[in-house]
């Protein structure tokens, strides 16, 4: 089904006990418990019914939450519907993305058989929310309520970095000048206070070591998925064709 892609096709002989054994935590904490919560889409809609956009969002969610290297995942090979994704074999996944493909296949099978892997309630362990973040949450809820509803696209909570930044842009009172629009019509925005942004994201991800260098590396992963487009200016980004909700 897939063209052969050499991405380190050595596959472990047994399932790892902890994903943390295989991935570092520079950007995210040990990912046995997706944080700040599992997006509703992955628990409310069977993978067989996902659209191509849903598959793309799931791949990005896996990269974000399980610290998979997006550079090792050829997203063009996964430009398929949920049903086509579910019909892919383990060999198809590993042929396309090597070790990352092996883990993606395992995660998909867990969702199909038991719901989202490690689906736990992390509410009691969440850190206290600052007043600034509290204002952002309230503002975001108002924006979502006033946004036209879509029939085929269940709401996904802003657990992705790009969605977090989008919501900051939509909440000027809460973002405290951290981000600002350069050209809202075109989806172009600027990071004004880079370290403040990194600290806010790090607090949300419970990662005290977060800095802008690490955050910007995570943002570059979105170029491959069409969430962001490259802009030849420092600290300037543009929403791509697969980003939604920013207009």
C-alpha cells in the first residue's frame, strides 16, 4: 500500500513498558498521560470514521503527546481516510515511518480496541491556573460558543501548541502582548515576548525547563503537516491550510 521509505525499520521484538524509555522529555513530560486532557475526537469517533483531516490531527497529536519525531513521519504517506488507515498493516506503518510507524500502529490499535491509550483523569493533578491563563480559558470558551458549529468535525480541545497560540491571539486581554497579528487576514502573526510564551506553555505542560529554543523546534514540526507555513522573518509565523479556527 505504501512506497518503501527507509526510516530505520528495526522494530522492537516486544512492546515497551513505558514510552519514556524511548523518547526524551525536552519538550514534554513523560507521555503516559496525555496532558492537559485527551481530545474529545479520539474518544468520541471511531478511527474508521475519521476524515483525512482527522488522521492528520491524530498524527500531530501523537507527535506532541508522545514526543515522536515528526521529521521521521512522511505525512504524505498518511494522507488517507480513517478507514484506509485502519486497513494498513503494521508493515505498512513501519515501511513508511520506521520505529515511529511501529508506535503509531500500536497506538491506533489501542484506540480501536480499548479507546484512547492511558486515558486517565488528570484534573486532580493539574497545577493551579494563573489569573492570566484563567482569563484565556474563559475567553476561549466564549469564542468557541460563538463560532459556527460544524457537522463533520467534532470539537478538539486546545492541547496542541499551535492551538494554544491561536487561542492567545484570539484573546488579546489574556495574552498580555505576548503575540500579535502582523496580517490577520493572511494568518500571519508575530511572537513579541518569546520567553514569556515559552514559560506559559511550559507551565501548561508541567515542564519547568521549557524555553523558546525548544518551543520553536516544536513549531517547526507544524510545517510538515500544513498547520504552519514558513515566513522568512524572525519570530514570525503564518497559519497554513490545515489550521482552523483562527479567522
